[in-house]
C-alpha cells in the first residue's frame, strides 16, 4: 500500500493518490492534471477511479480530465446527478483497490452530497479517512455551501453534527485524518497549518468535536459565518455540470500579444493583471494594472477580487505566462485573452504609462504625518492584535468598501508581510485613490517596533 498527499499551496488544497498492488485511485484532483500523470507514469499502476468527496466550490476539479485520459469512472456519494457519466455510490458501499478497500461514508453538512472515504488495509483494519471538507485539522467545513437546495444553514449544521459525532467520531481513534484543505481556505473558519492528524488528536484539540450537544455546536458553527465568496457557487456548478478541457483553454489563452495591441486593449480598459512579485510591481507597473503575485495566494485572491467571467490580460515575468494562466484556470477563469509579449520590459520605457507605489518600512511609519492607517488583514488577525488607531478593511472586502476612501486623504496600507497590501494598493489606485503609502514589511515589521502602541 502506498499513499501520497499532493498539496497545492496556492489553493491550500490536498488531493490524494492511493495505491495497492497494481491498482490506484486519486481523490479530489485539481484541474491541471500533469502532476498526477507524472506520478502514474512513474508508479506504473492502473487508475481505477477518480473519487470526489463533494462538488468543490473553491477550485475546479480535474475529475473530467483524468477520467477521459484513463477511461475510468468518476465516483461520488449518494443521490448525485451530473451532466457527465459518473457513479453515485451508497452509504457504506465498498470499492476494492488491489488488496485494500475504500468504504463510502455519507457525511452531509458541508454540502448534501459530501462523503468521506475510509481506507481499510490488507487486514481490513481501519487505516485512514479522507474527509474532504467535512473535517479539517482544527476545524470543520462551513455549513452553507450546498447548491440547488431549499435547506438553511441551520439544517446543514444539524446534518454536519450528525456526520461528525455519530459517524466519524465512532471510528477507531488511531486512524489518520486526511482533509482536502489546510490553512488558507475559505471553506472553514480557522484551520490548522497541519495537513493531517489522527482522529484521537482531533477529538482532543479540534473545538468542533468538543461540544456537549447539537445546540452548542450549531451556535458556534453559525456565529460570524462570513459571506461565501461569489465564485463559490459558480465553481460548484462547473464541477457538477462540466467544463472545457485544459488543453482547449491553454490554446485560447496562452497567446503572446504584441506591445501595440496590448496597449490598445489597455486604452479600452481591459482588466490587466500583473503577476510579478510585489516589489517589482511597486517599483514600476503599467498605469491601472492590478497586482496579484504568483508568490502568494494568487488564484484564491484573484477569484475573491474579480468576477471569474472578466476578460483578462496578463503581465508576468518572462517564462511564467503559462503558470499565471493555469493557476487562474484552477478557480474557474477562462476568459484570458493572452499575455504581454516580452513582459514588463517591453513597455518600461513608455514613461507616460508607468506608475509606482510609494513604499515605506514599518520603522518609518512615525514619519507619515496625517496618514490614516488601513489594515487589510483578515478580521480575526486584526482582532488578535493591531496597531492602535488603525482601521480594518480586509483585502477581500476592499472593493465593496471603496466608498470609505476619500481621494483627498492620505493612507498607509499594511497587511502581515506586504503581499496583500500591495494588491490592495493597486486596487485603490485603479479606483483613483492616489495618496497611498504601502508598508512593505507589514505588521511583521511593526511588531518589532517598540515605539508603536498595539491593542
């Protein structure tokens, strides 16, 4: 038996390869399947099934691509209907892979169709549980992402309690918990940075598994539940109904656009996404372009800040054009027109079109007179500790709250490290808020300054 967790950092997402004998399965793959193809070629095993724990809302799955390439079924849990061929298995059904079995455990709550897969080893002993978004390390899935139903979040929370307390928690304490996400996903509230654990450990440390009754559980699950990102429903429906092939999208999107044509599109207000790192962007960038760097939560940030149907033009470091496009495809962007041929270097001498973002380090913050400090970290980060007098406007809410910014005021923008604040600064400048200083080392830099006052 061989198990490999395949973790995609920019999505905070884990998929799984499980092998026994000459056969294998893959659970919850991402859209670009090259990593699985390479692994299958290396291991030289037969792919029997592509298993899905539910209709994912935060990324586009690679189930269709793998199924087509390897002529294997796509498997879901009970009562699932799709617009492509798939198998809908019942609660407690068994799948045989080599000398092991995977048992379907229907665990509705995060969504109606959610399932976990219990691995039974060669001796029929419970070995590990692939929990999808039902149980995370340190958290559980949010109960408000089911599509096409008339149930309330309270109804789903009731189901989630039953799935956790009456199904999962009755399994052997020593089984390994392998979830679909780690810290950074919006499918839960406060996940651990760990990507696997044991059920025993989770019973002790996971707050969601330590409530006395369903009422206490529901009160906690439904309290301060953030609004689901707008792209979640669209992504879930794409996973349910099907999508274009990756090769088709790349052939349509991976197109070099010459400088003259690119600047024509720029003048026509097409959305220009610059995927270089925050320092390069802050130093010099095309006026009106928005920075979301490949070196951070690129795809998730893009999906939270842009309509996934937006027509996009890419500026990237040379050699990273394909990576910029593929990662956007992972969350559902398909209207990418192409990239600037030659990258930023091809336009850097057109000085009338070049802009920059003023940068200061945290130790220079006291020199900024009459600047309002805007903290674009998440609400939980802000509540844990923040600079006295600062105002919290989380990055993903900034466009909905752009009216709070005055074109005549001056703002110092910060996050934790400078990544999110550069995104926020570029969005504000695009919306005509010009008097901005970006704190390049963020709250990390501030926390080292003993002269600042925190709350």
